C-alpha cells in the first residue's frame, strides 16, 4: 500500500502543473483545479500501477478531457462556475499567455476548444486527440478546421502568421 501511494505521489508531483495548465486552457480557468483533482482521484482508484510510468500523463489527460466534456454535456460545470464566480470573472492564465488568445479560445465551443488545446498546446497528433476525446480522427480534423477558422476571425491577421 505504501509503495502504491509513493508511486501516485511521484506521479502527482511530476504531472500536476502540466495537467493544471491543460485544464486551465480547456476550462477557461473555471474549476480547473477541481478537474485535475478529480482526474487524480480516478487515477488513485483505476490507473494500472503496473503500467509504464509514461502512460500516466496520457491516462490522466484522457480522463480529465472526458470528465470535462461530460460535465459540459450535462451543463452542471458551467452553471456551477457561473454561480461561484459570476460571468465577469477574469480568467486566470497560469502560464502568462497572450490574453487575446485566451479570449479567442474562450469563444470556441467546448469540443473545438479541447481539440485545439490538445493539438497546439499539448502537441498531440490527430490520432492521440481522437483517443483522448473518444472520437473519430475525421471528427477531430473537422473540429480543428472549424476552430482554426473561428480563431482566425477572432484574432485577425497577426504579424508573423500570415
């Protein structure tokens, strides 16, 4: 039991900040810490500790993505976030990224935002994103295409990106 706890504590220490960054981008900052903690709690109960350590982050990221998308489908997470923080809450960005990009990401529908964050912030392939989101590769390609179109409108032409 102590060995199991040590493994999970190590995994938590190694991956918490990266998962939190991903969750902030995915959720626009609302409830990100709760989502990461929920993913780690699931890992406590379900992650196969005999699996290779490098599978832990993708497993948690997949779990976190699915938890978030399921919560949005039910509408619970959004209503709870608005009740707690109010609609005018400023989104916290732990990495100090461009606020215009954060605002533009916030305009994307949840599945487009998830696919975009996984692709461009987490640098995952279309195949890996499809696995994380439980969707077909064609669906992911369509989501990314739609997101890029919308972000181009939101952000306009940017120097060095034309």
